[in-house]
C-alpha cells in the first residue's frame, strides 16, 4: 500500500525534452542499488547516470557530484538515497540545470545539521547497534560498515534474504566523519523537492522523514507501507513514478 501525503545526454533523449536523471546512492550501498529503478526509467526514454558516491564527506562528495552535473547538458533531476540526500542537498550550487530534487529515504538537512544529529532527533533508528567495529584508516578517521549478519533485518528487511546477503557483502563504507559533517546551504530552499520513504525504515526514523519533507515544502510525499530503508530496491515502481512526477515539473 502506498500513501500520498501531498502534493551526458543520449541525443535521442534531447529531442523529446526528457531531463537526465542523476541518482546518488547512500551509505552502505553502491550504484547498483538503483538498477531496478534505472531499468524502468531507461525503458521510458530517460537518460540516466548513477553516480559512484565516494562516501568520504558531505562537501567532498557534493563537489564530486557537482563535477558530474557540469558534464551533463540540459535539465537534470537529482535523486539521493539516505546519506546521498545530504549530498544532493549540497551539490546543486549555482547549477541552474537542476530542475528538481527527489529524496528517496534521504536526508534533507538544513545548514549546520548533520546526518547523525538528524537521525537521533526522533526515536526509531536501530542502526547504531548493528554497526561493525570501525575500520581505522591509515591517515586518520574511521570507515563504518553494518554487520553482515544484521544487514538484512536492519537495512533491507523487505528484500529477499539472498539479495540482502549480496548487498551486505558488497556494501561500501561511509566515513564516521561524513555522518557528523555539517551541511551547507540547502538546495531544497530554492529547488522543488519530492520525497518517498518506507514506513518501516530502521535507519532513519519515519518521524525524521516526515519532518524534513514538511520543512522542505515537498511537492509530493509518498509513504510506502511496510517498506524498509531500501525502498528503491523493494518498490522500484513507486520510486520511478515519483521521479517521473519530478521530471514533469516545469
């Protein structure tokens, strides 16, 4: 059940005016987490780019995404999952080609807020106890992973166990510093935004999703009943649909 709460270009795509959909994955995930959504968007004729998010820090990651955006002609819909939401919030800068933002179980921080602080603002996240001992990096800092044996229940409960195990094995770490880095001026204040998230997200509390969507004056907010944090994997139709809604905006 889905509940609504509101309201590098392929030359062939340039002719029909479709924007390029740029998708940014979050922590503990990688670009293939968008595969099912990509399949649907590509079938509809949208040019697409799934960015390999470095997961090193909000500003550094946003700067990298910005460099990708600069190489794309025409209008862009920028999509971010989880921590990737914080990245897209900081990646628009003065790029007037970005016509819409879509937050897929994603953070939409205000200036000065961090992903860690937002997560703890309301009860409901059970992520912290599922983290494995951090990997200490050679030049300082720590990489964070989710324990593989806790990944399915925590991150992707509505995904088949075999698929969740592959995700657990291929998860990419985020630095501890990235989750505690203050966000800059938010793009959602000047760019229209759409939000979709699952009612059983255990990483980011549902109350946080509702709060940030309302604060950003979301054009449309979709809550997918029973969906986990990886709503783009378990419910790709709903995610592709809201991206298309954002793409259709003037």
